[in-house]
C-alpha cells in the first residue's frame, strides 16, 4: 500500500497532480480542497495517498491533510453507491468539518447541493455515516456551529482556573456568570480575582 508521496510537484490541476519521487512521476487524483493547499510546481511536497485497485487499473488518490483522506475512505468503504470519484466530489464541494456537521445534523438539503450528489445519496450518507462519525464529530459540529463569543471564552477560562483552585464547577460557573451579568470584569484574570473575593466573603 502506498500511503504517501514525498517529492517535487511537477504540475497541478484542480483535479490531479503529478509528483516526481526519485525520478518516477506519480499521477494522483485530488479534491479541490487539497489543490488549494498545494505549493507552486517545482516545490517539494508531501501528498497523503489512497491506492484504489480495480481490475483494469491501480489509481492513486491524493490528499494534503489526514482528515480529508479519512473522510474519503469513510465514504468509499461505508456508503453503498459511493465510489472514489463521488467521494472526491464531496471533498471538493464541502470542508470536512462542514460535512461532519451536515451528517450529524441530518442536513440532507445541504449535502444535496454538492455536485453529483442527489437527495437519495445524501440520505444514504446520513443514514450510513451518522453512527460512525460518532460523538467526537457531534461535538466538533456543535463547536463549529456555536463558536463561543470572546466573553464566553473568558468566562470558560475563569471557571477552569477556579476549578483548578479547588472550587466546585457549579459554584465557579454561577459566580462568574453573575459577575459578567453585572459587567464586573471582562478578562479571565479579572473574573478569577473578583470571583475569589466574592466566594471568600461567602456572597
């Protein structure tokens, strides 16, 4: 199994690239997401690969990141009716995180917008991949869709610091939230100091 190519990028198109490895030119088919990450021809590059073996050909598919290759393999190996070409189309039409979010949230309409993917195939992807993407993907998807505001990030830091100092999570969270509601303290350090004073005074 060829797992990656380390060599000089000879040429690149949005759908394929040629990498010179020790004088041998390897043609790899790539998604648009990887094409955007390629260096200029003549530069050194590492391309992660997946070797697809057919009766009439051995075809290399290339990716610039591990999550792209993982998703490609997940689609090809687990969703009936999806071959390498359609899996590349999925990667070309949507980022890995957005794809995971769409599957976890059963967003068939969004998946159907990918070129070459009909509604039935999109439904099959959701049905066959939802469990496999698992809790981590659900967490990633939720995080991506509900990114914390700067205020929430500071509050989270303050709460974690208070927990590290031995306070209960529920007390730390409640105190920090009350301080923020009153507009007292914006940075995490300020919130921690004010919370310590308040909790020490038993208020």
